């Protein structure tokens, strides 16, 4: 390597030092084409492709010649040629800049697959994205960066930074009754990755899943070679008797706020499920939105009763933003090593920057303040949705409204919910049917899942009124 130039038949060089942009230029000294013409062609292609934007100042001829290991006259000739063609502008005192030319356009999107835009989006699972605590997050990141050692920016343990795991453990013990040892925590990229990692270390297990249940987790299990055994859900939550009869050795459940119905696992069923787990089975507890509760007392995590038989899974997707991709697993001791190894092989560990900011947000109370504020806001929006449903869709039965960021509505048997979804979309209102959550979608009762956290009260009323019109 000489002056940044790879010696060989084909020279791939990066031009530009401190006096201009870095641009990839290919010079082949063995080619019959003169080097000044190769340089002109390379710069011309970069301008046409948009890699060199209009008004970008190029390196001086002396600097570029030194970088490329060629004579200054060669660069002068190339610049002069491109200036004459209108690709460059040369002004005395301000150097050489890129002119405005027609750049290559990006490929057009397939007209048969347009991106549908909705005026009102009742998609479940999303918090109020506009209320993400940007200033608090930036403040937490700055504070955390000022305190962290430089070694934290290297390849760290796949489990995550100890300070982040400790902060998560303290928070879960305080708010969810989880018996969380930082050494038993693995930080991951959201609950979806948690399920995938667990599936990768439980290939020989028979895994049961609530029916209905979160459709994406069913897909994740199937993608990892596990066909989940459906176990019915009723008004008391997961049917533990049916679970015991299924022959499953592991179950994925949402005891605090069943997804998607919203029912809470009854006290007697909780006792039965713990007894089932202690008989040599494993419970994966997806505690996806337990932070939000309105009309009922908080329900502690199942993991706090049987920490050696329960994997506790949580994330910030419903509390801060899905785009953060921050999640955690609190694991029984015998699973920590295998899950950590699987995490390391998946991506070598989660973002250190996000871990630093989230840990500081937890330890300074910023996370708690955000949750309290959003709980009040979501309660107001949920009430607006309940009033609108009672007024405009009186025949719909509402379930699961006591907690979370979505509720479920069911219609009388025989109603074509799929047609309603389609007609609502034509009115630029997005709703999701209940059927994909069932192991056998064709047998699902007609219903919708309505998320309300990311909508204003006026949008909620307008959207429900539009649904009523679509039903007619």
C-alpha cells in the first residue's frame, strides 16, 4: 500500500484527504485507456449516479494527484474535460465544484404493489410514537456516555452490559415482582428476537401457545421448526387443563393481559399453571404491555412465583417505541448459557448506545415519569374509544379494555369481518381482523383488534364512525 493506493493491475483508490470528499475511483494502469480518461470517466459516473452531490467541492488538483499517485497535469486535464462538459464548475478563489446535472433516478416502485396510506390507523401494538421522550433520551445518553468506560464500546458479552442488566433487574423487581438476577438476564432486540432465541435452544420441546395468540410469535416458532400446539383461551385466560392434556412441555403465554383478547389469567388458573410448570415444564411469560392498566389492580409477574420454571420476556416496544428494539429475558439458571450463546451467534449483542441510554433512563426515574404520563393519556383515549364504540357500533362486544394499548371487539356470528376490513381500508381507515391470531383462522369468530395509543381522540371518533358506515 503506497499513498493509499493498492499496488496491482487494478487500482481501487479512495480520493480526497482533508480537502474534499472521499470518492471511489478505479484506475487500471495496465489498461490501454489513458489514466486521465479513466479518472474523468470515474468522476463523471459518480456525478451521474448522485454519489457526488451538486455543489460538492472537489479536492484540489494537487491533493487528488498526491492521493492517486499520478501527475498533477493528469488531474488538471481530467478536471478541464469535465468542466467543458458541464459536470464541474471552476471558479477562481472557490475551487472546483460539482455542477447540477440529471442524476440517475432510483428504481420506480412496482405500481402493482403500492404502499397504502391511511388517515386513521387502528393497528394494535404501537404506543404514541409522537410522545417518545426525545429530550429525556438524549439527556440519558449524554449522561451515560460521560460515565461509561471506553471498553464498553468493544465487543461485550452477548448478555448485554452489566449496568443495563442491573438497571432492568431493579426495575422489574420493583414494578413487576420479578425475581431478577442480572446474571440471569439476556438483553435482546425486542420480544420477537427473545422468542426466536428461545426456540433455537428448545428444538426438542413440544411448545404450546394460546389460541388465539400473537400471530407473529406463531410464525417465529414455525420458522424455527416448531409447530405450536394450540391451547384454547376463555374468559379466565389460558385453559390449563387443556394444556396439561396437550402433552406440551413448554407454553408461551400472556397471563397479565392475554394477547389479543385482553383477559387476565384468573387466580385459580395462575395456581394451576404454576403447578403445571413445577411438574417439570417451562412457561414463557410474555409480559408485553403490563405497564398500562386502568380499571383493575396490577397483576404481578408469574415468574416471581416460580423463577426456576418461568422465562420472563419484556420489551420497550409498547412503552417507548418498537423501533428501539430493546427487550430482555429473565431466565432460569439452566438456560442462561444456551440462550446467551444463541444471542451471540445471532448478532454478537445488542446496541451498546441504546443500552447506556435506557439504563440511565431507568436509574434516574425518567422511564417511570414517562409511563405515568402515558398511562393518563392512554386512559383518556381508551375512554374515547369505548364511548365511540357504544354510540356507533352498539352491537359489537368489547373485551380486554381494562389494560394495555388495544382492545378487541367481536361481532355477531356470521358477520364478514374481512369485508369490513377491506371497506374500511377503502375509506383510508386501517383495522386488523382477529382471525390471524387463531391457529385455524377460518374458524375464528368475527372481530377486530383496535389499537388506540397512537391516535388522537378526534381520530378515534372519526375512525369508529367510518367503521360504522363501512358496516352499513
